[in-house]
C-alpha cells in the first residue's frame, strides 16, 4: 500500500514528513469552485474530498490510500482563501488585524472501499497591525500561497496573540484528526 498526498502544499508535505509517513505526491486537478451559501465546514470537507477523489481516480493503484486537504480562513463571515496578488493579501491582513478569526481545514482519506472525511476549526487572534507592518510582511512574499495570507509558523507568528485548537490545522493539515482517522478507520498507527 502506498500513501498519496493530493496536495502540492509544501507545508502539508513537511507535516507528513515530520510524522515519519512515507508518501507520494499527486496534485489534484479538482474543480475548487465553492457554492454560495455553504458553511465553512462543508466547504473544506467537500474540497478535501474532491481533491482526494480526483487523485484516487487518476493516479491511485489498487490498495493505495489517498489523503486530501483544504484550508480556508473565516473572519466576520467572509471566507479568505489564498490571495490573488499583493493588494489582496494586504486587504486580507488588514481585515484580520486586531480580530479573532477561524481557520477551517477539511481532511479526506480514501481507500479502495472507504471514504472518511471530517473538518477541524481553530480560533486565531491577531494583534492590531499597522499598515506598515502589513505591507512589509506582504513584501516578503510569505503570504502569497497561504489561506488568509499568513503563515502561522513563519514571520506572521509575531502577529498572533492567541490560538485555541490545533496549531497544525492553521498550517493546513490537522495532524490530530489525520492520525485519528488513520488509526480508527484504516488501522494505521503513526507511533
């Protein structure tokens, strides 16, 4: 059995590697369009499942296990994905400044005969940011491929006053939930 990560995210790859999991990478070509009116929870579960199914259908062999994930940031009922450009990143970070927001990650694990998917929600509180702080951070390039335009494990760590929930969820892969799914549904123990 091979494990396939349906993601090009360096952070997800880093986290799986940190756990000692051997895996291959196949990037999903799933349509990531979201429907109006969906809850954040349902969005991330649906997208994680779509990504995993697309990779399973196109690349997986008999007996392979495919892991898909998706992450969004929600503040004041506005959903933030990855910024389109620097101005979008500035706008996102300005909206998060001085507020609490929620990071939702969906996780899907598929085998030949099982589809297990769930989501995790983590609360993050940002300190008030000055325009100069936001612009200097965006100029580093770090926020450009991250939901909500920040990397909790990177330079933006100095913006974070508090967190309630799974830290790794904010990085894009809720390790606690993944390990639980692998153990309970697929009889795979990380340690």
